[in-house]
C-alpha cells in the first residue's frame, strides 16, 4: 500500500488529511510537537479506519538536524515512504515596525525553513529510492503581500518558489513535486480572523487535497474555484484596495 508522511499532523489540515488518507487505505507516518496528541490521534484513526499501518514521531520542524532523523525513523517503521506532505505551519499576524519581529522570525522558521528541511530530507531519500512525491503547502497568501500578514505571505511565497526550483532540479528523476495554495479552510490558524471569504470546512479541504495529491498535480489552489481566479485578481489589485483588506 502507498504511504504518506505528514508533518504538523495533530491540528488543522494536517489532522483532517491524516484521517482522509487513512480512510483511503494509506499507511501513515505522522509527526508533530506533541507526542501525547500523536498517540491519541493514532488510536482514533485506528478505531475509525484501521489503515494498514501508522507510525508516529515527535518532531519540531525547526529542529533542523532532527528532521532527517525523524524521517529515517518513520521510513524504518513503515518500510518506506511514497509521499511527503510538508504541512507544519503557523500564522501569528504581526505588524511590521511594531516590535513584533520575534513573531516574524518564528513564522519564517516554521513555514519556510522547517518546510525546506522536511523537503530536503525527503528528496535525499527519494533520490536514493529512485522515485517519490513531494507536496508542499503554500497559500493564496503567496499571491500578494497582505497587511498584518507580511512574514506569513513571505514564507508561503518562499516555499512555492523553492518547490518550483526543486521541480527543475529533479526534472526527469522520477520525483513529482506538487505545490498547493489553500484558501480559507476552517482551521485554528485562521479562526480568529473577522473575514474568511469562500470558507470551506477542514474535511472538505482535506478531501480536495487528497484528490489533488492522487492526481499528482503540479500546482493548484484549494479549492480550485474560485481561488484560481481570485488569486490572479489579487496580483493586480491597487495597493490602496489591498491595504483595506
């Protein structure tokens, strides 16, 4: 059976996707910062879907040296991996010039550097294996720098470009690279926001993401419509309009 490694698996999209992939019969390799939550989630998934195998491992993706060790452990537990879904992310909503740089640094470290560390370790394994599928989570926030989201937008734009570079580096090496751009999916990451246009449930978001992974798309918004159109519009909106969003 196919297997997938999901970082940041105990919350939001990571959690919902773990249940969705288990329902589809995938072997799961799950990581997060809380071992307790991972073990609890493992039991819940087994009770609901009885997937072929589940392996869990504590991992903080900003502990960059620990990432390849965690991946190696999970590979050993499952006897291999087919897909790596670099999902772990945060959004702290800091403002530039308001003495909140620690929030900006943390966002970049998790969303960009942590994702890069995960992907780097995955690609090293897939190159040895001779095949694999890397899926990275960007965001519609990557399409345009938004107020009160500067580091989040930067991190998501950065990981999208990193994955595009990876696709070129691994051209004809039997490694698929998918970049996903979720819109507003109902998760703790955005539940404090006053406006969430085109909001969908986390379960629906996970199903769409699972479908896109199985199709091995190169890139896609989530959901495809209306964000495939709205994303293009965001790029050309006047700055005055963006400042009021």
